[in-house]
C-alpha cells in the first residue's frame, strides 16, 4: 500500500489532481463560510430581475 501511495505521489498527473481537489475544497469552504452573504446577494439580484421583468 505504501509503495502504491509513493508511486501515485511521484506521478506528475497526481499532483494536478491533488491541486484540483485542494481548489475545490477551498471553494466549498468559502461558500460555506459566506453562505448567508451569497444567499442575500442572489436574492437581491433575482428580486431586481423580477421587478424589471414585471414592469414590461
């Protein structure tokens, strides 16, 4: 098992996969931290869109 992990870590493609996973983890973490702010911004935008569409 240990040699398999070493082989995985030595491959260049594995580093790209690990980088992508870390980026996803950071983005999910930020989304969870700022969930209320993101929700309020989205609600505000949709409210403005609804108001403008209903005025036509």
